[in-house]
C-alpha cells in the first residue's frame, strides 16, 4: 500500500520538475510516519519477551529440588 502511495507521489512530483526541497519534504514525512511505528514494534517485542521470561520462571517453581540442605545442630 505504501509503495503504491510513494510511487504515486514520486510521479506527481516528477511531472512538476521537482526541486531538492520536495525530496527532503517527502523523506521527512516518511521518517515522521515510521518512527512511531518502530517504537510500537520495540514495545511489543519487550512485552512479549517479558511474558516468555515469566512463563519460564513459573516453570522453574514447579520443579523439585535436587539438593536438599540438612542442618545438623550439635548440643
């Protein structure tokens, strides 16, 4: 979808003899559009990894102990 829109904008700008400012404006628009999307992806990955780590931690709680510490007290 965005590729089609970018191509359409490029064709419109190229028909009007674009200047350097037109390309800079378009690049700035794309950066402003994708920066928040990048942050959402980062937050999603962090939350997903946290849930996986919590699941692994709860699995550790269900395992039996292999080493049992016995405290011997002499009178």
